[in-house]
C-alpha cells in the first residue's frame, strides 16, 4: 500500500513536468513564432525566414517532440513511484 507522501510526491512531480513542458511549448509557439519573429527573420531555413518557419512548422515539431518527452518522463516517474501497470 502506498503512503500519502509518496502519492503527493508523484503528483507534484507530474505537475512540475506538465507545467515545464507547457512553458517550453508556449515559449516556442508564442515567443519564437509571434513575439520574436522579427529578429528570427534575419535567418533563413531553406527558402523561408526562420520566424515564419517557427510560426508555421517549428512549434508543431516541438510539440510532437514534447509528447515523446512527456511519455518518456512519465514512464520514469511511474517506475520511481511504483505506479507501473504491470498487471
């Protein structure tokens, strides 16, 4: 049987992970795609300005990577806090 502090630690770590990943995604999609688009447009990715590319494609790629990071980190947290579903 799990104790209460272990459950609190698990949910605290889960929330910290989720908020961290959301902050990264918000920075990439809002920060790089909207707020910092002008400085990024000085560089090109292929034929397109980097700011336009980040707004259209980059934030989507980062989001997909963050999904895999979330799954990997949650698997590690599940093992750490014995929340495995080994039934």
